[in-house]
């Protein structure tokens, strides 16, 4: 499991030591890596023991195949059961920490909307309240891809972007929804994946820790343009994030929201 431990360099976490894993930029990402490594290690050991057991039975004389002690067989079965119980419990606890346990009261609220074949991200602005959206107002070509109601004052400062920009070190509560079909919101570098389902608002929370740019993918085959449904997560410093929000609000106030 030490292969998945993160190094510390000048107070910042760097990528895992395993070369085929993407960089880990989330606060709890190392826990996911360790759980995955533990599961793979346990499965490899179980597969090795199973093959050795089969080879042992084949190579011995037929009259001696039943001479393997019953106690040994029960010990192996018990060990396998205990291993799978441990895997199930640890995975469930990690899953619950991200999805069943609510975020902190200070968590930043961000809406994620999937539509063939594009991701949209909305920040609520200074009032911290999302504006009302209406399906009949959805018109991406007119600059309103989410259907924001112009009559709702809470939506006046909402910031809509095709790039997800977040400050490092602050917990984020994502509200996920879809305008058409099921999409899979997947950020490998944050060890985060959750579906967007039409008619439902799903939540998942995490804390980006390492500044940088991370790819956002769609893990569900959502149509012929599925491979094009990609976006970027940019984790920046709090000061850079505040400057970005102010710039986007000024751009929208000037009538050129993009």
C-alpha cells in the first residue's frame, strides 16, 4: 500500500508513485488509491492461492486428493470470507463519506449540468443562491444553455461556464443534473465519479487540494458524440478564484456572457 502513499514536497501533495495512475489532487484521493490497491492485492493473492490449489489437486494422485486436511480448507474459506467482508466494509465507509454524509455548512455550492455533449458549471454568485431555471428557456446559441429565468433576481449574478474553476483547500458540494440522458461525471484526478440523471438532483462533495488542471470526462455512453463530452477542472488559489468570479460577473453584466 505504500506505493500509493503521497509524497510531501514544500507542503503540497504530488502524484502517486504508481505510474499508470493519474495525479491525485483531492484531499481524500489517497484513501481511494489505498483501497483500490488493497482490493487488487487481495484479489491477486486469492487468484494465486486458487491456482495453486487446483495445481495441487491435479498433480497429486487421485487417491490422495482428498487427503488435504479439512481444517486447512476451512481456514482458507474463512480467510476469503473475512477478506471480502473487509473490502465491502471499507468501500462502503468511503462511499458513505462522499455521498451519504452531508458536506460542511461552509462548503461551496456548484451546479453541474450534463447535456449532449457538453458539461456546464454554475456558481451562485455573491448572493449564494441559484437562480430559477426553466426548460423552455434553454437556448445555448442565445447564451442561456441552462435556461436561467431573467425575471428571477437571484440568477442575475449566477456564473455559468464550460470550465469548472474551484479554489484549492475548500470543500465543494456538487449538485448534478442532466438536461437529456444519463451522463457520468468523472474526474480521475480527483478520484470522483457520479452520474447525472434526468429529473434528479444528485449530490457529491470533495475537497480539491492540489492546484492544477484536471480533465473531466463522461463515463456513460451517452450518444454518438460521447467521446467529445470533455471539460476541464482548474484548481486555483483562493485569490485567483475570486478574481475569476469577479471577471465573469463583469463580463455577464456587460452583456457578453459566454
